[in-house]
């Protein structure tokens, strides 16, 4: 299974020939190495409705025919645009052809800005993905919260993608606590450096994980690894 980081919170996963794309944000990020019209997608998973997590979702879904997995409100909004969607809600799980998806809680906000008017798009979320006998956790945009310890207790998490940018989400200190509660074998920092307000040092964060006997993987944009 191949995992690729594309900046901000965008993660691509190739599993048994199926391409999953989480929170596609390419055209609004000057740091990315590929264009939105170059990425493959069979399924697009959205943690919430903010532009830096779904700016390119509609265009990619139209081009590829991908099914969008998101909360009920967000999937309904996109479904009304003629896109293929699968709505879920917090705590629910579903067995897809590629594997199992469990939608987890996240503490953040979720809305779409249309000409300065904000439309509520349901609760923000994270995802636990059970693929090829492995478990991957993508926290989405979130603050630190205690139930992460439950995820770590009841799931053997192989890789956790955690935001470290601070200001809008957890910063490095809280992400370190989150990693410990999740008991993840490997931790990949996300949601940093795209904007000045969320500038962070991923190398330093990953070094600090060693004291918890966890492996940090500070992926460069466009870099991949396999599990």
C-alpha cells in the first residue's frame, strides 16, 4: 500500500489498485508538485467543507467519476451537483469494496463560503481506514480531544496523519499528546506551512516522537512511503 503526502492535509492512498484521495487541495496551494487534473481518484474522502480541504474535490470527481465520502450534509450538497456520493456520520462505519471506513469525531468547524455567506455543512470528521490488514487514521482538522485514547485502545493504528499547524488546529505540543494516546506506530505531520499562520518545523516534531518510542515521518510534499 502506497501513501503519498501532497501538502496541507491532502493524502493519496493506493491500495490493491484503488486510488483514495483525502481532502484534495491542489490548485490553491503553491507548494504542491502536481496539478489537480493529474491525480487519480476512485474515492475522495472529505473531512470537512473548508476550501483548503475540498477545493478540487468537485473537479476531480467530475473528471474521474470518483465517489465522494463525506458527512451527510456535505455529501448531499455535492450530490445535488450531480456527483456520486456516499454520506456518513460520526461514529458510523461502512465496508467499501476497497476496505472499511469509520468516520470519527473532530473538534473544528465546517462550512462553505459562497460570496461571503457561510453555509453550515455538518460536523467536521476524521477517518479510520482499515485497508489490507492495516489501520490508517487521518484526524482531519481538529483540536486535541480525549477520545483519541479510545481509538488507540481499540484499534492498532499503523499510521496516523495528525495536524501540527496550530492556530486553526492542534499544534506540535498537543499533536505529541495525541500521538501518544493513539499509540500509533508511525506518525505523519500534516496541515502546516501552507500559510504563514501555520508555519511549523515537522522535523523537530518527529524528533520529539522518539521519546514516546514512536516513529515520525516528516514527508516532503509529493513524497511517498509504503506500509
